[in-house]
């Protein structure tokens, strides 16, 4: 069932278009592989057309007042709230996550539009005290230009609004390429942008399953001034290289390898609750999911026992069904990755406490798994699991665990549980991560800066800092 107001067409320059050669690709429900829709499979020609449209639209959009852009973003936000249930339903259909989580994502996604509708009015410059009496020094913030956004399937709505809302608020125009797994949620957002009155060419959506071709056009086009990408580290590095030839400003939100540390002074029940929230959300398919769970030796057994008990309460199934808490993995490739990591871990001495295999009844489901005796030698400690597997390590000292936690090229999110305030400061400062959850497993909000250190990325999304990614600072030196 597809919402009537969502057209299965790409959205360029305010028009709903097919591919020039009429080719399409299909979108399937990851729960039962049913066909949900067919969308145009665009290529280089249509991508260039979208960039041209964004270029023309930039002329007017960038010169409008902040309050004009703010009002349109607010209308877009209001429509997302009005249609939240339908958007959530569609999201579950094409992505698989439980409806409650999908609704949460829609509200979270919309909250970026609300936030940046407000921030649009606050892109202040400065007047800087001049070192010479005959000069005045002023800074202005101006929109950077056309923005290319490339987004993943794990948050088919929120990863889009988190980029598009600040870009539009700043006065930029956008060409978006959503994931080929979940293009319909992107088209739904475009339909609502059209309804809100956001002018033609300001927000364009290219549906394609030729990601590398379209990615190359966007990242090498001289008129595109900024690329914002969320996805795998490998693709992020490639896009960074491709952007070098035209020296684009780049924001990257890439993979993570989140440590989740439970110290022996922690509130264990709270830590279990946080581990469930952080580990099993979206069936473990988020870049901030706990990837390595380190538990101090004294509380290890208690934590593992309570975590396993809580896991047994989870219900797998169709995300549209009431009470389901864990949906499918996105596809067979994701399943094979989890199976490979599990086989390697078991080979190197890990032990399965619960789960540990594909679900027998449902396709694309991996059983929620608790794995103990994990060690840094296992691939599971180096790669993002992206599945519902909790790998548990034990440690003795704070020094040991902070060193272990930092032994990775990634630096997105980290979590730890402790009630000792000195330790809280020490560990928070020692962890080389952009986001630290302390005594909580849920860290995402539009008001805080989201982003990673090291190979997890460049730049921050959300918060007062998020809009800066789409602005240039211009300095005026005025002789008087
Ligand atoms: P994942 O493995 O989680 O799907 P990807 O990095 O492959 O992560 O995908 C994230 C986004 O990047 C998707 O929109 C995908 O289509 C896009 N993508 C994949 N490969 C390329 C590429 N070579 N150039 C540009 N975009 C790409």
C-alpha cells in the first residue's frame, strides 16, 4: 500500500520526472520482500539537470530574507507532523523497523526542520575590534551554494532532514540522492516540500541505483560547493577524494565502533536499559549502536544475566504489527556480514549465551544475540556489526578500558555508566569520540552537535553548529 500523494517519480526543478530512458528500479519490503514500488533510475544526464535547476533556484533563494525561508521550513515541518503516521507507515514498509521506532524517526526528522527554521534567523556575523584606527572589520555569513546530499537507508527520513533543513535555512539549494533501498521516504519529503511552497529547484531528489555514477557527477561538478554524506567509511573516503578536484567543503558522517562501558559502580539496571536502547534499536543497524560492550569484572555476570533476560522479552516480526520490537536486517548482504563476524568470533573463543543464528521462521532476521568472552582479536571488535549482536568483553581497570575503547580508527559515539563524578569527567575527557553518552544509551537530539572524530567523519549536524556547515564566512575590511 503506497500513499496516494507519493509519486513514484524523481523530483527535479519542481517537476515529477521519469528517467530519460524510462528505466526504473524496484523497492521491496525487507520483512517479506514484497514489491512496494518502482522509481526512476536516473543517470548522469538527469543529475546534471538537477544541478542546473539548483543553480538557477539559488539565485533567488539565497537572496530571500531569513524569515521568508524560515516560514517555508516551518510549513514543511507542520506538514510532516500532520502526516507523521503515514510517513511512519511508509518508512516501516521500505525499511522494516517497528512502527513505533519509525514514528520516532519521523518526529526526530521533523524536529531538525523545526530547529533550523528557527536557526535560519540566527546566522550572525561579527564586528571585530580593528587593530588600526582607519579600518573597520566585519564578518558576514553567506550560503555556500549548491549542496549535494547522499544519505543511507538506516534512517531514510531523519538523515535527509538533518542535511536539507540546515542547507535550506542557510540559503543553499540541494540535490539529494537517497539510498536505493529507501527512496520512497525521500520522495514523500519532496512531496511535502512542494505542498509547503518551497520553490522549484530549491530541493531536488534523484532516485537511482547507480550510486557511484551519480556520486561522481555530484562530487566533481564545479557548481556543487558542498557535499554532505552519511554512510560507510569506504564510500565516504572515496567521495572525499572525488571532492578534492574542486575543493568542495565536505561533511561526512561515517561508520562507528561504539564502546559501551559498564563500570562496577554503575547502576546495572540503568546500564542494561541503555544497552538495549543503544544496541538493538533498528535491529542494531545504526552508526551509534553499542558495538563493543566492556563490563568490569565484578559486575560482569550480573550485567550479562540481566541483559539476556531483557533480550528474551524482545519480539521479532513485521514492524507494522503491534508489540514487535525488532525488525529485519535490511538485506541478505547485511545478514552475511553478521554471520561472518559471528563465525570468526566463535572460532576465536567467544561464547553464545542467547541467539547466535539466523531466525528459522523469518527471512532476513538474525536472532537477538548475547555473546560473551569477546576479545580485541576478533573481527567483531574492529568492524561495525550492524546487527542485533551484543558482544561482551570484560576488563579490570579504568585505564585499561579507556585504552581499549580508543583502540580503533573510529570516533563517533561512546557510552559509559558510572556514578563516580571524578571518573565521569576523567573518562569523558579521555574517550576520543565526538558523542559521549554518560548513564544513557540515547544521545540523539536536534539541539546537540552530532558527528565523529578520527575516521568517523568531518563536521557536525544539528545544534547551532549544524548550520555553519552550509555557510561561508566573508570578512569585510572597510577603510574609513
Ligand atoms: P551502506 O553500506 O550502509 O549501505 P553506503 O555507504 O554503501 O552504506 O551507502 C550510503 C549511501 O551512499 C547510499 O545512498 C548509497 O547509494 C550511496 N553510495 C554507495 N556507493 C556510492 C558511491 N560510490 N558514490 C556515491 N554514493 C554511493
